[in-house]
C-alpha cells in the first residue's frame, strides 16, 4: 500500500510520537569513558587537540571516575603515561605501573565502577611501537617481532588483573595475543577476567590526537605492519573470527564512524557483545567544527553516537561518555 494511504510523516508529527517509534536509544550504561593517567599529583594537563580531555594524575583520575559514575557511566578504560620508557615496556607490566596504581586507587574509592585496562606496549616503549622492535639489515630497517611481544602483552594483562582490573582490552594487533593472554590469565588464576579484544583495529589517520594524549607516536615508521589496512572489510571479519576462536569474550571495531559497515557486519555475523571506539580524531573533528560554528555540537555528538549504536555496537568507547550521559539525563 503506497501513497496516499501510507504516509510515513504521520508518525513524525510530535516529539512524543517520534520518541514512541524510535528504533535506537542511547543510554549511559553503554558508554565506556577512556582516561589517560599520568604521574604526579593534582595534575590535570589539557590535551591541545582534544579540548576537554586531560592527562590526569591518579588522584585526579579518581575524581574524574567519581564524576562519571555519578552521571551513570558504568565503565572506564585506562591508558597510562609512564615515568620512563624503555625497549621492553617495563612500565606496562610493573606492579607499581601507572595503570596498576590507578586501578587500585579507583577500585578503592568507587568499587562499583567497571575498569577496563588497555593492554598495549606503545605508551611504554621508547620507540612508540606496539611490540618489540628488531633492527634488520640496512639503515632504518626494522621489524616488529610478533611472538616475543606476546609474552610482554600477557605479562601486562596478568599484572593489571593482579591490581584488580575487571576487563583486559588488548589493542596491539599482534597475531595470537588473545590466546596468549587467556592462557596467562588462567595460569595466574584469573579464570574469570574477561577479554575485550580490539579485534578489527585499523591503521587509521583518526588516531592523530590520541598520540598526543597518550604520548605514543612511533619514533620511526608507522603501524601498518600490524594494524589493518582501512580498505579491507573481509579481512576485518577474519581478524574478529580469529579473536573469537582464541577466546575473546567481547569484540571491538576501531575507529567507529569510518567503519560503520564493519560494525554492522560484525553484529550480523558474531554473537559476542560488540564494542566500537569513537576515536580521538572523530572527537576532534566534531570539536573543531563546533568551535568554528559550523555544526551544532551537542546534536552532532548524540547523532554520531546514535549512528554507532544503530550500526550494531552495544558498547561505545567515547570521550563524550560524561557529556552524552548528561545530555541524555
Ligand atoms: Zn599500541
């Protein structure tokens, strides 16, 4: 039955009607709020390319966590900026590492908040890569070693579990890391610590501002030998399938907005809880355009989050977690 009997505008007449038939709803419970924890006390250092986002010392991270929880956000994702960096990412797995200290402090103050730990090595490596680097023949030639990196990643996950993390989230894109981490966690008695795998993580230009926030830019080369080619959709599904096979409890697509097709396909094909990361560049684009008066900021924030939810992600990692929770409240 077509026009004039069918008139889709009938259900768009009022806010109440539109709300009644709305297909996709955002709730603060689905947001995960990323925090960048740094050494010191009382530190709240603004990140130039991410207005409203800060490097926070542990005490300030606790305050930020408390605020997020009060707004209805149930989970945080922790990144660390260590005091010193080296070639074996000591800061990532040290018992008194910056993330480990933050986990203990936040758990002590706000025990009900879920804590996710980013498991990667780039922030802790002097060279800024996500794995162990080996120089190869010829000037400027190098290789990121896969298998030796797994051991450090697994050690990092176990160390975070010891500190009290609720969920570990490996983001390195080495082959076999989920299985290695699962085995290490189980071996250390952490049978019930879930793994949220950054399963399809693309080598994206949208990570630019994050590198300032996490001080993790590679000192040479780029990450294209381990993160995925943005052009590859079928390979993304293979990456996800492998992580599921290796024991991932939840899967993630990163970035979100430029990869909504991958999110939708992952939702269709896999039955695990699906997360998507609205990354720093997605955030920065909205902020920059809004500052120029070119878009309506709050409206675009909610529209972008809704599109990620509509594509099929039930968990959204976003720097807007607090603010979107406020807008939805
Ligand atoms: Zn990394």
